[in-house]
C-alpha cells in the first residue's frame, strides 16, 4: 500500500501503474489515470480532513466525483454508510435517527448536513445496507481489510489483468457493484462508470465506445441483456460476463455460456453475500457446461462448509475467511469496531459441498412458506416453475403467490395456476397467480420480494 489516504485500495501510482487509465466516467467522457486519481483523492482528503473519525451517510452515485470522495473519506478513517441517492426522504430520516451522522450528503430528497468536526477515533468502516432503500437501519459492517482481501481474492479467481475494462453500471452502494470497483482498482485495471440502464441505447453505445471487456450483472440484468439481444451486438472487445446477486437458471447460464463461447469469451458464475464483502465462490468458465448448477469453489484463502448436514448432505452453508464482516449495525452505538463474527459467517443459504469443494445451493433457510400445513422452499418453487416464465414466488398465508411477467399482448391461460399446482404436485387453490408486466426490482437489480409481499396484503 502507498502513503495516500486511498492506499488501502489503490496501487502505488508512482509505480508502473501511474499512467494507466484508472476510471472513465461514461456520461461525460472524463478520464483519470491512476496518478491523477491518487492526486484527486489526496486533494479531497485535505478538503474533507474534518470528517476524520466522523460518521458519514453518503448517497453515492456512479460518478468520478463520488468515487474520489468515497476513497478520500474511507482513507481518512470515517465510518461511511453508503446508500441509494434517491432513497425516499423517510428512509434517509430513519438512517439519520439511527446513526446520528456528522455528515449527510448526496441524497435527492434530503438537504446536505455538514457538521464535520474532530471526533474520537473510531474503527474505520464501510457500511452497506441490507435491504435497499426501505429505511431499515440494519447495515453490514466491513473493514478495509475485509474489502481489500475480497478484492484480491476476486482478482486471483477471475484472473483480472491490468488491460481489463469493467463496466460499473451496478450501484456502488450495492456490494456486487462496489466489489467490481474495488477488484479492478486493486488489479490496476480500468473501471468505466455508468448510470445507464440496459434497456436504453446509451448502455450499449457506452460498452462499444469505451471498449469494455467485462460486463457484470445480476440475474435480472441477464434478462435485460437477453431482451436487448446482447448476442447480436457488435461488441468486439467484450470477452467476459460475470454473474452474481442471486441464482440464475441453468438454462440461462448455458445460453450465455454459449453466447460468449461463440465470441471467444467466457461467463463466470459466482455466489456471494454483502456479509462476505460481496463474493464467496466462483465457477470458472471451463467447468461449463459440465458443472452447471454449481456456484463453484470458495475463493482463494477462504472455506465453505456445511453445518448440520442431513442425510442428503445438505445443510446451512458456513463461510470462513478474511472477507467476512465484523457484524451488523443498527445504530451509532454499533460502530465500535467489535468483531462479532470472528471470520465465520452463517449464510442462511442451504446447500451442499462435495468432496472436491464444489458448492451447490438448494435454497434459503428463511425463504419458506406453508402450503396447507406443509413447509416448502420458495426458491425451489421458483426453480421448478421456471418453464412457465419469468416469475417470483412469495408466501401468501396458507399458500403461495406467484407473480409472473406477461406482455400486454399475452393472454394468461385460465388454468395456469392449476397447471403450476399439478407440476409441483400441490393441492388445488394453493397457488394464487398474479400477472404483472414487469417484476419489481431493487436498485441493485434483484427481485424486490418485500414489494411483492406487500402486494399480497
């Protein structure tokens, strides 16, 4: 690490990486080398010096200015809570009430607050939300060591090289989006910052204009990539697709594996959680199609095991490694630097690990519902109903509500719910079908199950 405040993450800009391009802001075309980025961070660190040791609530955007401020604030040792910049005013107020930050900045519906002043030293931390913009005060506490360790693990596992250019379109307050930034900066590669949506022409124009080599996405992103015909796009530089942020169907994995194979490129399937600084395991492209359904092996320097395995070898997945969080925070009192996890994370995911370390996830401990008294796993329900379309299942009292996407031109068969029930061998009237034009998603691009559950009330 170098002597810059951003030394916990950036390589030494005075070394051979100094003249390499570090970040590009796609919307404006602004470009900074590593030397220029380090200089900007140093200058902002001087301007923000009063924030050292403070709590900062930061609505962060995918812009160079915000990346510079993020690196400056973390380098100063502030406890930085990253959140959705367009979060509702009531959500921001809930976070302010819980954490009493000296600095609040970057929110569309909240006036900036800047009461920064010298404060008692606190453990440096980056805090990421666990539930989008709902206003829940529960954040994940991550140290610079956690984030740096995970970035280095990802660089090794995904074979990231200085010549790579990653398209950072996922929000930076979302752990996967932030890890794309971290891992490519650690590797001395280039990050192309974008605020465009995959359904807009600008998204695809930016991919081409900046010769992007690596495109990340969550499962919903891949539905958009498919809808916008990525396979037919003229993107000669694109050679890597990376997928995390939830389970993608085997059919879709094989589809995009083939898309990239035709281009001479690769698809990387990953598994992760915010609580583990973003990513936990990687399935290398060369293991496809043979190991489709697996999420790969644990990242270098970490381990995944099964707790309380049943007769079939499945149980809760436990992660051990340097990327595991300190614990959760629900208010300022929790920002004391205490380590409540000790490098061990009970993921809440159910799965198995074979003798060679290959991990398969079968569901979530809490994604359960009761169908006339019988407990069923909703992830399994979605998996088995995938042939019926793009859908999501939530608990609906003594049954299951299945939200399925349809176009305006589609006619929903009157017997579709019954066909689903027969497919699952469920009793009649156990499924309540709810057609929607599009499934709601969080700012991170994941299905918004909380909104779907609210629609059932």
